[in-house]
């Protein structure tokens, strides 16, 4: 078509359409927390054991994560921190990122998370330090 700008034919999604994906992600996270909150990971037989812990006796960065989510879902934040402090940081980080996502989507702005190599290395180093320290004798306070 002559004289028709290709950009003018672009369909702009409504606010409800822009918020559908964040709402779906939130529903999935709430469902997962509800399940873990209802099915206690402290009782044996409900969840598989960590294969790294079972084979090597070492705690991985995720060890205690289900117990932490269970405690967090029940409002026992100190117990959640004791079970897996890094998981609690991840829960809070998710809440911040999700909130920014919803606000930007509601305003019709694009959502981009551009993590550079410095941020990715810092995240990896934090996980590595957490894992190493929780497996050392003086890191017993980080054991699940």
C-alpha cells in the first residue's frame, strides 16, 4: 500500500494484555509457594534429596531452599534465612524485579534486563562464596 506507514498498522496491546505475562508468572510462583507451604519438606518422602549432598556430603547453593520456601510461606522469616539465606535474597530479588516489570508494562514501556559481564560474574562469585563458606567448619551457621 502506498502512503501507509508500516508503524501505523502496529497493534498496541492493552494494559491487560501487557500485564498478562507478569500475572501468569506471579500465579505460577504463588502456586509453587502454596504447594511447598502445604507439603512440608521437613517430613521425609515428599521431595527428593539433593543429589550432591547425598553423594558428596556437600551443601549446594540450593540445599535448604525448599525448607526456606516453606518457612517463608508461613511467615517464619528467620527460619527461612537459616535454611537458605541466598534463597531468601532470591525471593526478595524476584519481588523487586517483578514489581519493576509490572510498573513498566502498565506504563507501556519495554522491559529489558541487561546484565553485563560484571553483574554476572558478581552473581556467580556470590553463589560460589556462599557455597564454599557454608561447607567450611566456621560456616555452620549457613547449613540448612
